C-alpha cells in the first residue's frame, strides 16, 4: 500500500520507486490546493519541481490514471534559464513516467526545428524558457488553446533577468480559464503585482521549514590574505576531494581566469557562464554527472537550476552580493539528506562584510584558516591508508610479479614508489601566508579587540624602518594596506606609525615579526621598491635632521623673511608716513628707440612725394 495516499496513484508509485519516504513541507502544502491558483514562496532545494508536478496531476489527469494520446499541450512550465528548464523536464519525466505523459522542452540555444517537430507530434507538458516559448507562440508552433495550467518557476529571477514582457505575452496567450501557479524564492512587489493581474483568488503559501535544507550544510568562512585567494581555493579543493565541487564567481572574466589556472594545475574542471552555447553548457554538466570532471566554475545566473547529485562542496571564490544569493549558491549542495560544505573565501578586507552577510542570511559559520599544505598532505596520507585496494587479497596472477618487485627493490622502496605515484597524480597544495583567524566574541564578532584605537599599550613589538617618508608623500592610509597585503598581516598586528621626512618607522607585533619578514622575501622590499629594515630597539625620533611638523602654518614662499610673530593682517600706514622708495636700476631690456627717418621695420613703407 502506498505511503502517499493523497497523491495520484501513478505519481505515488513513482515517488516510492525514486526512494522518497517523506514529502517536504512545500510538497505537502500544495496537495491541499485542489484546483486553486497559488503563489508559493519556497527556497531552492526545497523540492519545488516535484511540488508543482504533484499539484498539476489532478488538473491534468482529471480522474484518469493515464493520459490519452498527446495532442495540444495541457500544461506549460516556464523557467528562467536553460539549465533549470532541462532540469524541470527531467524531473517531470520520471514523476509522470507511469502516467504515459509526454514532456517536451523548448529552450534557447537548441534546434528550433527539432522542437517544432516534437510539438507537432504532441506533448502533454511543455517546459521552456520565456524567450523561446514566445517565439513558438508567435510562429504558431505552440498551440495554447488546450492549456489547463501554467507554472512560473523562479518567478522572481525571471523578472530580475528582464523577462516580464515575455511572461505577460505568454500568460495573455493562454486561456483565461486556467490554473496559474507561481513559485518564487521571495515575493517582492513586482511578483505580487504580476500575481494579482494573472491569478484568480490565489492561495498564498509560505512553505515553513525551508531553512531545514541548510541543516545538512556546513558553512565555513576561511580568512585569507588578498593575494592568497586562488591558492586557498586550490587547497580547499585538494583537502575535501569532493566528487563534485562548484566554485562561484561574480563575473565571466573570473570564471575564465580560474578555469585556465585550474586546468594548468591538473584539475578536471569545466566552466559554466553565459557566453557558452547551449551545447557547450550541456556537455559541461554531463561531464560533471558522469565523473569526467569534478570541478565546475560558474557564475550565479549560469548555475541557476543546476542539480548535480554528487555535489558535496560549494566554494564562494567571490563573496555573494546579498543573503539570497548566498542561500541559493549553498543550496546546490546538502540536498536530499546528503551532507555538504559551503566555504566562503574571505580576504582580510572583507571580514566584517562577510559577518553582516551571514547575519542577514541567518546562518552560523565556522571561522577558520584554509587548509595548509601540511593539512592537505596529511589528508592525502589518510586517504592512501584507507584506500580499499590495500585490503584486497592478492590474486594468483599478481603473486609472481609482486615477489619479483620485492626481491629486486625491497618492501620499503616499493612502498615509497607507491606513495610517490599516489601523490604525483594529484595537484600539489599551495603554501599559504599565515593570517590571524577572525573569531566571534559572544554573539558578535570581535571588532575593537582586533584593532585597538590606542597603541601606547601595544605590547611586545619590533620596529621596522621603511625607505619612504613625508617627502615621498607617504601616508598611513596607503602604507597600512600595503603592509597587510605584502606582509601577510592584519591591522591589529600593526602598532604605531612614525613619519619622518625620508623614512617611516612601523611597529609590528613581536609574534608576527619573523613571519612578516618571511612574507616580504629575502630582498626586503615592498611594492614600489620600498626597502624594509629591522631595527634594534626603539627608533630615536630626536636625532639630527628630524623635525616635528608644525601644524599651525605652512611655510611662507614670498621673497621677504616671514615673521611668525607678526599679526596676520596689518593696517597700511598713510602715504606721508611710508618710507621713501629707493630707485633701483632697471634690470630688464632697454626700451626700443623710435626711428624717425626711415620706414617702420614691420610695416609697408609709404612712397615719399617728389
């Protein structure tokens, strides 16, 4: 007997065959709709596709157990991206498999003639993207006359991508007597307005318990030096060795850059961005599904709707711009009861912004440093020891050659060769700069403790001299970021900064002095050939040649001697009381004498009479 008694029997059997034991909150909520319209807010990964598939079944089957011959479509599902549309198609195919339903897709980038022939043969359910569906309606290849239901999946994303006009065209072309189901992660005013114009007495469903999807996701915020972002990603990928990993970037250029670098590091990687053709995108996702590639680097829009069954790791190479993007990215993993890791790569200057992002999303992350090279190697050793090939019994055909290896090289040499072969097949981990961890204090992350406003109680420290000063326009506001970036330190490890005309003294925490020197390298140079020298003890600020700056006035640049004690404004004396002016010889060129007799030098001479 089926465990899903309220569901159409054919769909209930499909769920059991798929391994479903219990429905998600949004799936349970839509079963109570009956034939009503609905506006459903539910997060990615909550089972929305199966939910609207279950909601549509009573309307489409109308009491029958199976569909009759396919003719004009009975249902239309609209999705914002090609990947999501194809994902919805696959989900509906297995869900409606026992009903005999024909599901067709119409998405941009695919051969339109093939889609037209499929529509001519007949389909019960059509899934597509807004632009391609509008093209088919305009060309009369998509018959909308028999539609009983329209579903808008990720409606908020479709409006954000500028598909409002296409959606209104599609909804206007559909029969007035139809069901309209809208699914959206959020319900802004634009979605509410669209629902009000195209739905009738819609039931508003806010699926509770959506946050449970993130209980299977471990969030980790990894603090890194700005220059170590890519190296940290490499170490994270190497440390977890996930079956599938998804790396998110904010731009196409960043996707192309990381793809090239990871290819050079022997990672099996594919890219996913808007500039790829549909054929290239489909091949990239298929490579991830069948194991030919393990790492996918993608932008947010390109990755919308991706469903990779073995996705165990999500890395945010660029931080998300808002909490919704963070949740959507992370929701790609930790699905269907599987565990996942969501790692945020946090440069030093983005720690507080990351804290606010996590708080806005209602997430608690573990703050830590990324795996070091030693951590990755230890993890590799653990995998080698746990490899099941070491516990398999020796086969008879192998025994002779194994004994020959041992006799010729000895067991230790054979074991060393095995370890070297295992390690050489993997990309070498990167050596990262040490960065102080960003740890929470109570419910809030520490702020004042990490950068005290007073430096007189800085503690044990070492003074360094930099070969720039006031005459080179040196300022703490650009010296501090340069020290942090090049020296692998944060502001809290920097104490007092004493400016001089030709050099600058910087106080560094004693515990970080050696690491600071190691980070800047043996040439002891910062960017722009700024030389760094370690001092013994405290610098002598009263030595010859050093003058404290006078904050009151700028030096006078006139010809007369400037008297600081003179009043700023002085009333001018009367003319008869002023000192007589002493004439000086004229130092300029003498005035040109006027020539009386001849014509002017640069003028046309006049002819004299007579």
